[in-house]
C-alpha cells in the first residue's frame, strides 16, 4: 500500500521478488537525465515569472495547439483540475475539418518539440492570425514553426531538447500553460518528497515487478477502469506514455482506458469471463457534492438507493468490481484520489513516469525514443508530394 496526504494506491497483490529492481530504480533516480530533472522542484524553466504576469494580466482565454505529448499532459491538468480553473482553454489536438473557435480574443499557445509536426503546422496556419498574441514552445533550432514565431514576433519558449513530448508535462510544456490557468506549478513538483517516502519507493518497485511478471505470463493488456470522468484525459496521457515508451522490438504493453461504470454494460463480461490476458488499474476519486437520489412518490425506488449520492453508487460499483476480481484471481491495483489538487496530479505524473522508465529498463527497450513513429511521418510526406 502507498499512502500520501493526497492519494492511496493499493498495489497488485501478487507476491513477486523484486531482486535488483530497487538498484535499477536508484540508478534512474541518481542519473542526470533531463526527464528526471523536470520532476524536481528546482527544475530550471526557460520562461520567466515576468512572462506569466504579462499574459495573466490580460485575462484571455487560451487556444492550445499541439499533438500527442505536446498537449496531452496539459489537457489532463485542465480536465482533472477544471473546478479550480477560471480560464477557458480550447485544445486543438487533431485535424478537425469543422472546428470553430473565437479567433479574436484568445492567446494562442503552439507546442511542438521538433517545430515540424505536420498537424500542428496545419492548425497553426488555420487558427493563428498575425495580430493575435502567440506563444510558441519549440526546440532552439531551425524549424518551420520557430521561423513562423519569429515572423509573427511571438514569444518563443525553448523546449528542452532532451525531454520527449510524452515526458514533458512537468517541464515548460505543461507548466507554462498551467501557470497561465492560474495554477501553482510548484505544487506539482512532488518528486523530492516522494523519493524520501520508503512506502512510495517500495510500492513503485512492487508494481513494476508485478507488471513485468504479467508480461512474462503473456498478459499484455493494461486496462484502466476509470471511475472518474475528470480523469479521462489523464489516462489518454498515460496511454501514450506506455504505448510509445514500451512498444518496441516486438515488445510492449497495450494500454486500454475503460470508462466506468458505463463499460460495465458493454465490456465487463469480457473482462470477467474472456481471455486472461489483462491486468487492471482501478481508478476512483471521491467527491463531496454530487446529486442525491430522493424518494419520489411515483418512482417506487429500492430502499437501498434512497438518499444515496451518485458518488455512493459509483463507489459501491468500484468496490464490487474489486471484490469480484479478488474472487476470480484477476490481477488489479487501485488508486483512490483523496483530494483533487496540483499535488495529487503531480504525484500521479511522477508515479507513472518513473514506473514506465523502470519498466523500459527491465524490458530492455529504450523508454525515451519512438523510432517507428518516424516511418508514418516520412510516408505521409511522400504521398503529399505525389499529390
């Protein structure tokens, strides 16, 4: 069990020897890798407080333009902490032929590590006007988007060359937009406290040891049963993190996000009685204020439902799932969110990033590259050139 002030993680129950895993983890933590540095409180951002004050003072809504890791982390932050955020943010993260936005009053933030991401270039071309206020986050090198930023006399924030998009949420890529949403970015940085927490480190190692055991037993599907709608985007981020980091050399984990309790009525039969090639993460966030079920004269409700809140029902469904999984020996772990704030999300980001890097190391794949993705980019350019 891992418990902090903000979340509780029940580990996989399988008792697996971790052997050298803690040593491997310590090697990762003591490395000077920029991804690890970005998790720390003293990470040196390439933007200033003055820039944040300048744009915060204008109280504009934001259009955020990017693809994949350039935008998924920020979208996760926005959805998870939506009740705390007053700024309206539109995420332009796909090629949507008919998307309509207000082009006149927004601050545009364009994010692309390479500066040459095709979809981001297209969306920047469609949605950005010369007289608007624009911020570009991109590498300090010659690229189409950096050159565009220079022509527009936009603010340019240097993207850390050594941090890939899917790992960039606690760097400039996620923390600049979070600051402009009015969030306290220092509070996201939980790494320094977490690695001093023996239960956190032991729990992290236990989870990795179990997942590696499942892989060896041909369980390749990591299914997230998500009981919190505000966390759907968090697990879209997790999905990319796991798929792109570990899917190499014929190896990998297939991350699947299942929306609960809705998927009880479509996928649960398969999860319980289908092929035994899955392991599960059950995710739940407690909420204080939700609708209550009242006894109406014309409804004739089951007495067990009267005066129960929506979150009571969701919580009961979640516990029932855990009980059945235990009885059927289906491997699962669970995350209970005790409070929704920057600290909680920072702990989740840190946990999943460290877990993924450590898994990559013991699976003998490089968790930081994505060589196969380049094949599609090259093929698309070929086809566009022919047409």
